[in-house]
């Protein structure tokens, strides 16, 4: 079985990546499945009308003509419209190409305020979310204001230029009929060349160029506390790209995110493997691939490797039997665990077999788990680059 990174390189460079929705990505976190039921209950509970007391109001028809941006947003089953408007808005035309935009672009500056209205309402009410902000500047030809749906709540992202190739964001959301700032434990900065990305209903990802290194940050959104915290961060040098230019693809393809550390190895991994249960997937070996594709249709690619058909997602790959469609092997990238082979042997003991791949320099350490086996593939430095759970040959037909 080829290294995961090599496979994804071939997939990315030989096909157009399928669009990735912001809906539940069941193959990434098993807890996503239970979110569906929780969301239905929580959505029914979130029925707050816009708070009006003590707030300045404006006619929504007037705001539609005057506001620089307006976006739709939800909180539970409530639907709203959010307007961004500045009484002191100034418009200039850029005279030359710069970080602000291209020559001839319109550029708007002012002290912008947020107004909130229930969807279809005739009145919108001014919010305090940006009251203490300095002037903001926008080039409508750039994506500086956009929304992302995270479970029952819409995140409204407002980005401002920070240096030549980066933007810094303020994140807002609606709670109890008001637009509030989302608390962040660190600055949310991303490349001006691409939007912040949804990974699923819990995680967001940003990427920025810092001191000639790409810094990829993964953020955890907490709907209850209305906060975003740094979950994972990694710096990539050019030599870290391996056979794939991760950043070029990250910037270019909205569907692609960098696999992040969201799995923890534990001593019970072998016991789970004995049941055919892999890390990071709710689908055990034996699940029919049609069931997986139906639950999560936004896979990157499907194809064949050594006559074995596979379906590939950014964070996991399923191999299955051509005749039955039943999954026989599952591969996840080492980026999701960030561990070394020495730590694996300390945790699980001496592997049944260790073999070296002469051409790649990789080492494959194999552990048995009844009718299954786990392979930990590590590079020359001992970093685990791939983990594979599969049926053993003696049980392949069972």
C-alpha cells in the first residue's frame, strides 16, 4: 500500500477536487453523528427574536440600499439578516496595484456598525459588536466578509488587511437575539489568497506565510461559550511538503484542508482493532462503501491502486472489495496523530514484523489484532507518516 501522501498527490494533481460542503463530515470525528440529533433539539430551543430595547433602529429597505454588506445568518431555527453600514463611509478608487487591491478597485473606509433584523422584517436594530472598533476598510472585490455554518449557528467573519499577504479576522455570531463577538484565545490570521475554511461542524482552519514558513492553524469552535480556541498548529518548510505542495493546494482548492492532530493513540487501539474499528472513523472494516459515500458524498477521489478500489477523503482512505463493496482496509495520515515509531513500540511492545522499503527509506512495523493487522509506516526520522488497519490475508475472504 502506497504512502498516503503519495496517493493524495496523485489524486489532487490528476483530478478536480469535488466540492466540500460545510455539512457533517462523519469520517473525521465519530461524535459528529450524534450532533445531528442534538442539533434538532437545540434548534427548537433557539427561538429568540431580535432584542429591541434601547437600540437604534433603521428601515431594512433603506439599509439594503445603503449598507456595504448584508448576509443571512441563523441561530437555531431563527433566521436573520445582518447589515454592515457606516454613516461616515468614504469611497476611493485605487490608483495602483497594492495590498488593498488592483488599480481601479473601489475601496471603502469608515466606522462600520452591525444591524440585525429577523429575516423579512421591516426594521433592523444596531448592535454593539463593533461599537469600539477603529475604522474598517473593505475592497468588495475581495472576500473580506463571509459566513460559515457551524452546526446550529452562523459565524460571520470580518477580515482586515494585516501586512501584504495576510488578513486578521473578527468573528461574530448571533445569540439570544443579539450579534456578539466570538472570543478567540489568539489572533485569527489567514492568507489573503484564500478564505478561512470549515473542516466540519467543529473545526476551522487558517494558513499564513510567516518568515518563509507556512503556518497552518486549526481552530475549535465552542457554540456554547461562543468561543474559538487554537486546537492545533504546525509550521511547514518547503522540505516538509514531501511529494505534494500542500500550501498551493490549500490556497487553490476550497475542499482541501491539511490533516491536523485530532487523534490520540492509546493502549486500547489494539483491542478496538480486533473488532475492525479504526482510529478516526465511525465505520469499521466490513462496512459497505456505498453506506460511507451516502453519509459523506464529498470524497476527493475514487480509483484503483494495485487492483484494489479505494475512496479517498482528505483525512482518511477506504479500500474495499470490488465484488462486494465491503471495506477491507483503512488508511489515515500520520499528521493526525503526530507520533514517532519509538512511542509506538513503547506503547504496544515489539511489533510482529519490521520491514524496510529500500526505495522510499520507510519502515513498516506490523502488529496483529486477531484477524486484522495494524501497520505503522515511519520515515527515516522515525515520524509515523501513515497508519493502516487491514484484514490479514488469511481472513481476507471471510
